[in-house]
């Protein structure tokens, strides 16, 4: 009686399953996401130049979030358009912000805000809403020391890393 090894057919089956899984993963469409501008609150009543600097840093933070998510295979960023601009949770009616994100084709909406606590500490929150499931899927505190471009870049990079760790769509 001739014995046949079961390893040959199992090896072929494992290879076929691996190829099928890779093909399925590669074919997955990225999730569409809209990133609203972040709001800023400075209760210290700083000088106007500080407000302009903070506005630019907020703009850069939101753009870094967009770029970081768009650079991944998991997400495709769509543009939010509001009149009057900018689109943010603090300046746009929430129903309108959601409608604008849906009109842009977004499945997820990222928004948040930063508050200056003092000359050294900034803190805030970032949230993500699944517009299809109609629920909050991400809620993270943001805190960073220093009011420098480097500190703001680090905050954006950390937030992108946190978002990439999560499964936002189930």
C-alpha cells in the first residue's frame, strides 16, 4: 500500500487561502473621511498676533491629519466645503457640518478643538463620528507642552498614530 502525504494538498490549500486573503485585502476600498478644521480657545486673551499664529497652527494641524490619513491605504480624505469657511464644529451648525460631510461622500467625520491652558500647556479633544452608524467611534484627549510649531506637529503626528491604531468602521 502506498502512503500519500497530506502535507502536499494542505500546503497548496494554505497557499491558495493566503493568495485569496491578499487579493481581498488589496481590493478593500479605503474609508472616506472628512477632517473639519479644529477650533481654538485662548481664555488668556493673548495679543492678536498670537491669535493669527494659533489659527495658522490649527490649519496646519488639520492638514497634517488629512495628509496622514490620506497617505494610508485605509482612508481617503474628502474635502469639506462650508460657506462661510472654515468648517469646524465650533463655527458651523452641527447638522450642517454633518450634512456637508455626507454631501462630500464621507463615512467618517473628524473634528475637535484645542484650548490654551497657559503659556506652556495646550489641551483639547479630537472626535470621530461614523456618519452611517450615527455614533461616536473615537474620542481622544490631546495635550502637549509648549506653544511651538514643533509641539503642534508632534500633536498632529500623535493623533494620526492614534487614529491608525483604531478600527473606526465595523
